């Protein structure tokens, strides 16, 4: 059973470009969460999605950030017009419909130059 | 506002020692408390978790102690090994339909041979 998959693992973008981060949850998992980790910091919740629904986006910056989890395909975290402060590791986690545990992917390390 | 406070920031023990990492929380609505282990460049891996109706849980060399009245919980690693050297994060989850995790800032554990 494959774990949570994220791609790309590393992404370099210039200021002003767009970044698209993808997450495929574990098989059977329908809940997806995105977290951001800054250097020397813990993980900060960004958004919680179920298939075709955003359940909680209270941790998402109001501008430039968006997330989706379509009926088919991976969940996407999209950052428009990236700035240096967006440089971080972005982790996706998934959980089953009735489970407590969240399992994390390997992360995407975004560097904005 | 940091809702989960973790200490110490870093910890060095000798092989065979028993490192203890502590976390405290304020929000009495939290109902699930996992611990994650993270190696450099990797995603957090779920180690062990506890719910407030239990005061202690053991899985292999890892033990969680939970004090509901004090709103504190801790991770103990028995017979620690150099391979346990990693960053450990405690987390807490709110009750209800929102399953987002609130993380502590992490503890960097070094186990010397």
C-alpha cells in the first residue's frame, strides 16, 4: 500500500511565478490536509479538504493561495505570484473517512529566488 | 497564539538513556494527541498517539504519559539508540468535524553512541 505521494519533491520558482504542488493520498483516504513548515518551526495547518470540498481553509493566506481536491486526481496547492517568504516545506497528509490518524507525505520543498 | 507548547527545544542523551519530551496545551476541546518523528529532509512519521481517556500508552520503546487535569502529555523513549536521533513533534487535534492538527515547535533529539 503506497503512502502519501507528493510531487515535485523540490521546486524552484522565481518571484512572481506560480507554484503548483500535488498530493495523492493513501489508497482509501478521502481527507487531505496541507501544512507548511518553515525552518526551525513546527508544522502549521493551512487547509483541510475532502473530495470536491474545502472543509477548513482557516490557515491559508487570504491572497495568492488556493487548494483543491477534485473528484479525480490529486489534491493541488497553488501559490500564485510567489514571494521569498513562501519558501518553505509544504506537507500533505491524508486520513481515512473514519480514522484519527494523519499520515504525511515526504513534502515539497519550495525555494523562491 | 501557540496552543501547544513543547519543551525542551533540544535534548542530548547517551545511548540507552530515556529522553523525555513534554507538551502542554490550553484548549480543553483537544481530544487526540499524536507524536511524530521527523528525519532531515523527510516527512513527519506518526509514532504513537493517545486519547484523553487513557493515562498511558506504550508501543515498543515509546510511551506517552497523559495528565488530563494538568493538560500535559509527554513522550518517553526507552533504551534510546543513535537511530532515534531526529526531531519529535507533539500535536493535538480538536474535537468535532474539524480534524486539523496543532503542532508544537519540535524537539531535536540527539542520541550519542
